[in-house]
C-alpha cells in the first residue's frame, strides 16, 4: 500500500489535506518540510508547530547552523513511513495535529533585533495554543524561546543535552552568545534550577548555576537506562523544556557542529535515554547546532531529525 502511495503522493508539504497521518511520498523527491508535514500558519487545532530558526551569528567557533533547519527537514523525510521505533506502536504523526510552521524571518544585519523577533514568533505560536519544536540554528536561540515559554508557563525545568553547560558568566544582557544563554536564563528566572539537569557535559565550568550535571563520563559508566531514570527523578512532574545540542553526541556520530568535543554520547545512548524519558511533562523543545557544511555524511542532520521526532513522541506520549 505504501509503495503504491509513493507513486502518487508528492509535495505533501503543500498538498496533504490533513495535519495527521504518516506519509508515503518518495523519500528522494518532492518539496521538503519537517516529516512531510504541511506548511501552515494556521494553528487552529494544531498541537505542535515545527519551526526553524536559521540563525548562527552567536557562535564561538565554526558557523553553518543557519543551514540546519533545511538539512534536518531533508533528513526527516525518511522517518515518516512508519511509527517511530520503540514506542509500542504509538505514532505522534497520526495522533497529533502537527504542522511545519516554516522558519523565523529576521533581518540578518540587525542582530540586536533578533531576540525580540524570536520571542514574538514563539509567543504567537504559544498564544494560539500550540507547542513548538524548534530546529536551530545555534544554541543562543534557546534563550528567546525560553523567555516566551516562561511568560506563559512560569519557570520551566530544563533538560539539556550538551557537551557544554552554556552557563558561563555573562552579565551583559545585550550580548548574543551561544555559550552563556543559560546563565542568563537562570538570572532571569526562566529556569526552575532545582528541577533542571544537563546531560553529556564534558567541558569545565565550575559554576553550574545550581543546575544538576550528569556528565558524559557518568552516562558511559552507568549507562543510558540509569541515566534516564536519574533525569526523571530530577524533573519529577515539572513542566519540562528540552534543549538538545547535537554536540552532546560524540563527533563520531555528529561531526557537523560548531564546537565538537570528544568523549561524547553515542546516538544509541541518546535514543535509549529519550525513549526512557517517556512520561515526562514536556512543554516544548529544540534541536540546535546542526551545521551542514561540516556534516560531510549527513549523519548529524539525521541525528537531529531523530531527536526532533523523539520530542514529538515525548510530547504526545504524556497526552495520549
Ligand atoms: Mn554545546
């Protein structure tokens, strides 16, 4: 049946008639959207809006994540023929109303205006009653997104997968930096630090701002099942925002990123942990730091697309 459909379905990004259901368009052709969802600015009845933020002007090293949303959309085209593996048949694409809301538009030459543009973008989606899964973009984008979430929900529990804490001291609130935004998020009261955790860390930062750390070594030594259990214990029933920096993965699994660090998570460890977080109260999330120019095999975008799909599962699982 699916093969027959592949002969007739095309450009589902524009032609699909419902925001629910799997898709059988040929993987290698057609207009791209995330998971072959329909592009739409109409959020009535929509559960989840996938949106891209192609911004990479706050990086400390290699750029390129402005091309991340496109690459993740392309990689996601392979994940829409069947329900995601390992979720007992649960299929967020069929259960939830999901659209690709497209990318944030912003003036690349007016960087100081970017944060407010992104806050307004996410605020508008949240006000319409949908949640967001955002495709980055560099990691700075999490700060404006968190501001919009905190406006609506109050301080959120942050579950951050990352090689870096990104809580380095930076009291100049006008600086736009992808290594200090969680310092600012804590200072601004956007994060419930008691219920937050950073996973996969393998760079030194003595001050975690009170956020719990599960470093990469601990994940390797204790394993992903125990780690997921520890994460669930920390967040409890809190409202969770998940930020997944693809550099949480080892450069062997995600070479296409700006600030790679060895000794990272395997993609299998990440897959097990995300699945085992089923039941957390996820409000929204982002996948950031996928840099296609350094992603010579496309593996990093594939990982990013899988992470985003797992976020759809986590969001829907609790509400199924
Ligand atoms: Mn990082």
